[in-house]
């Protein structure tokens, strides 16, 4: 059974149809990357899976449940964005634990969970710091920590590394792949960066103009691109 199932999903903004009938099955535990040029609909598709954008038509299932019209907090997902909006007046630990304190989780339990998450992300030494005293990579790790602590069924990432410099991006690619191995969750990762897609994905979904061009492993796409678009997009590093 697919862990995330998209059935004939469409989205229009006014008269512009930006997602044009997407059918896709993502397996449990899969690291699935949506890749494609800017404006092809990656964020819109991810936001519909998250419930931040309503579908115009079609169906979305997560873990076997129809969530097409379910609110975001009830979908079992957590999303990490490109701009890591941390609370500047809270410490790293408070930022990571924020979602749990909203849910009125007991303080001792929050503390234990924050420490657990900080360990996974190597943030143990930084828990008392404020965001402004962190590097870009550390801030992005805190943002990821805020998602992990909610123990989501599915992680959604929207270009989480695009604000980082090249060296840090390379390091974070490895860290995120390790994290996926540790947690074993289903991850859907959006990027316009072919290198990220090719190095991180179990399976890549190539999007172009609101449609799927091809779905396959990095090797499939590299060896057997289905269309000239895929060949050009995957074959030519930026
Ligand atoms: P990507 O993330 O691949 O760069 P997006 O999903 O952000 O692409 O956008 C896909 C298309 O939908 C673009 O043409 C964009 O201008 C349009 N779009 C996205 N959000 C909105 C919106 N809220 N209102 C109108 N058009 C939108
Ligand atoms: Mg986008």
C-alpha cells in the first residue's frame, strides 16, 4: 500500500492550471524528491499534500486515509521550509520544543524530547543559545528539529537548503540522508537542484509545467531518460 497516494490531483489559480493531473504513489520509508525548474508547481504540490493549499480536484491519501479535505495538523505530516522562521526571542531548545508546549505536553517530557532531538541533530551544545548566535546551517537544523519533535509520519521539505552556501549545502545533504536512515520516515523533498535530487533520492519525480515527466531512481533517470526534457535537466549540472 502506498504511504502517500496522489490521484488525479489538480490545482488552478484563476484560469491558470498549475498542477495538471498528478498520479503518484510514494512508499513508506521512501526518500522521494520532486525536482523541476522554478515555477513548475513543486511547492504547490507539496503544499497540497501538507493541506496548506486546497486541491481543485483529485484525491490525497496519507497512510491509507483520505486526507484530501483534512486540516494540516491532522495529516501526520511536518513541513520544513526554505526560510527557517525561528522565534528570535526563544532559545534553540525552546524553538525545538515549541510545538509540544503548544500541545500542553508536560515540561519534563518536553525537555527529554528536546534533548533526544538535539542529539540526533548534533545541537546538544547549542540548546541555550538564541537563533541569532547560530550559523545558517545550525538554524536550518533547529528548523528540522522542530519538525522531528512532532514525530510526523511524513516529512515534507521545500528547498530547505537553498539559502545555504555550497559547502554547507553539501554537508547538509549528507546529514539529511543520514537523518532519513536514522528515522526511517517517509520523506518528500522538493528542490530545483539536480545534484540534490541525484544524490539524495531513492526515487525522483521530475516535474515540468505542472505534469510529471518521469518517475524513477536516479540511475533510471540518468540511464534511461524518458523525454528530452529529463535528459537535459538531469544530464546537465548547474
Ligand atoms: P515551484 O515551487 O516549482 O517554483 P510553485 O508551485 O511555487 O512552483 O508555482 C507554480 C505556478 O503557480 C507558478 O506559475 C506560480 O506563479 C503559480 N502560483 C503559485 N502560488 C500561487 C498563488 N497563490 N496564486 C497564483 N498563482 C500561484
Ligand atoms: Mg517552490
